[in-house]
């Protein structure tokens, strides 16, 4: 009688352990797949960030800013005799 109860309990424990192992394996695979997707998204964003940084450096060059100042804002450099040097 006690042997049957012990065998039944041990069988249930083994079954629960088996289900737990299958669940953990499934969870591990799901999380690994999610990790791979996020790493791929990170890599894509790194490439985009590099392109944007290059574009920003191109748009912020001194020559481009000077060109815009001349063409759109009609600014010119002052003549040398109009420049006043202030010493601290």
C-alpha cells in the first residue's frame, strides 16, 4: 500500500519535473529568438545612426554654413577697417 502511494507520488513528481523542463526549454528558445531579433534591430539602428552622423557632419561644414549665410541671409564678412578688436 505504501509502495503504491510512493510510486504514485514519485510518478507525479517526475511528470511535473518533465513538464517543467519542457516549459523552461520553450521559454529559453522564445527568449533567445527575441534576443536575436533585438540584436538585429540594434545593428540596423547602429547603421542608421552612422549614416545620420555622417549626414550631420556634412550639413554642418563651415563652407555650407557660409554659403547659406551669403545666399539666404545675405550676410557678408565685414571689411577689415570695420573690425574693432576688444581686449579684456
